[in-house]
């Protein structure tokens, strides 16, 4: 029997190469090794303000791009979180087990609270509890994520232990699975690449726009002019080469930077060509799928139906364990 795997992505904007290298590419490579469930986590997305008119389009966009990037609906389940109400039901139960102090320590909460000072809501604070429910509703054992999510998976384990200790062993302890690129930095070179910050290259970006964005990307800031030698270890463009370029090109970039043998623009051009080449099939498939939203809607619908069955079963077991199921039968 294959172990079950769960992961999610928020429909908060364009899917970028950070999501791709940190998560989606890894997900696609795991389809045959695990029983895979992927969710477009719209309830997580609304913990920061979203435009209700744009939301349906964002959901379809993120689902479509994930399918185009390798999530094969025939070999995995892809569904929309809000179509399976048991996620929030189980999250409520987990709220009663989660110490406030644990939530206060979450780095993502602190970062998002700083970004959205005008809307620091309770959902943003308890986001990791809903994430624990997402995973445990399907008793998933493996959760492939980027590094930013590891703290949340640790909390999910903590919640699992508390539930199992109080109510009996129902849930397995989920483990994170990191890709070889767990943290891709944004083109500003300073913050994590994010959908909600304008520091990304999206998976459907045109070749012209990829070059436009890369040509102004921050490199080693101590390299002030072409003739200055630089330090590739301080350069995000070099870091990206490691994920898109051949070993020879990676060496060429590092040596050329250290000796001032090449300029940053030359180095970026090579990277741009390689990113364009890797993203080409994804972009083409996504553009074709954008013309067929009915197919994507159907994938989400049938995914939700399959999840619903598993979710109902788990909730029956949870309620039984907690003592919330009443019956007229005498004991
Ligand atoms: N920069 C990144 N490097 C590596 N992995 C990343 N992930 C996100 N950014 C990077 C991983 O992608 C998966 C889906 O992410 P998400 O949509 O759930 O939320 P996020 O981590 O908050 O992603 P963003 O792009 O930064 O979205 P916004 O701006 O809306 O907050 C996760 O596995 C994540 O680790």
C-alpha cells in the first residue's frame, strides 16, 4: 500500500518558479510513489484580503497551471478546499487542542501580520491549525512543501500528538518532504519569492517578460561595475542558475563572475534562455488549458467528490473518539 501524500497551494496570484522548484516539480515527481492529494487552498487564501470578483479566476488559474506543470489528474486528486467542508470542521476541533503560544511563534504569521497591518485577523493567526486539518483529514503521512512551511508541519505533528494522547491513536504524524530547492529568493534578492510580492517569474510568463524581469534582477551588490570581480555566493542569479542550467554553465557563471570574465547581463541572458526552455512546455500546456476551463472545473469537482468520502469517514471516527456521536441504543 502506498503512503498518502497531501499538499496545497493558495490561489493568491500567479504561480511562480519558487512554487515550482520548491513544491510543484517535486509533487509531479512523486505521483507514482504515493497516493497524492493536492488542494487549491482557497480558505487559506482569504486570510489576507482578496478581490471576490477576481477569486474564481485565480482559483482556475492556479489549478490550471499546476496541471500544466505536471499534476496529472489521472494519477492524483486535485480539488478545491472549500468544496470539502470537513476541513473547517476538523480545524475547529484542532483549535481546542492548540496552545496560543505555539501559534504566536509562527514566522509566517509574524511576516503576514507585518504585511497586512490593517487586517490582522483570527484566521491569519490560526492558519496552521487549518493546515493541520487539511493534512490529517486524509491521514496523510507525507507533506512535500517549501522551507517556509516546515514550522507549520511541526505544529501539525504537535496537534496530532495531543489529539492521539487525549482521544486515542487516530492520526499518523505527518512528515515534511523538502525539494532540492526549498527556498527560492525573489528577484530583489532579499525576500522569499512570493505571489503577493512583485518579485517573481511566473510559470506562464512570456520569454520577453522573463528577460525583462531578469535583466533588472539584483545580483551581487558589491559588484558595482563590469570590471569588478563578484561573489557568486552573494548572487541570486547564480543561485537560480543552479536550478535551470547545465553543470558547465553553472561553472561558467561562477568563474566568470569571480574573475570579472563575464558581465551580469551576459550571465542573466544565459539564465533567461534556460528558464524559457524549461517553462516552454508548461506555458504551452497552460495556454491550451486556459481555453478549456470546463475541463479544469470538472477535475476539481471530481477531486472534491473523492475527498469528501475520505473526509466524512475521518470525521465519523473523530466524533466517535471525542464522544460527539449520540445514539438511541442503550449501552
Ligand atoms: N520562494 C519559494 N521557494 C520555495 N518554495 C516556495 N513555496 C512558496 N514560495 C516558495 C512553496 O510553494 C508551495 C505553495 O505555496 P503557497 O501558495 O501555499 O503559499 P506561500 O508559501 O505563502 O507562497 P507564496 O507564493 O509566498 O504566496 P503568497 O504570496 O500568497 O503568500 C508551498 O509548499 C510553499 O512552501
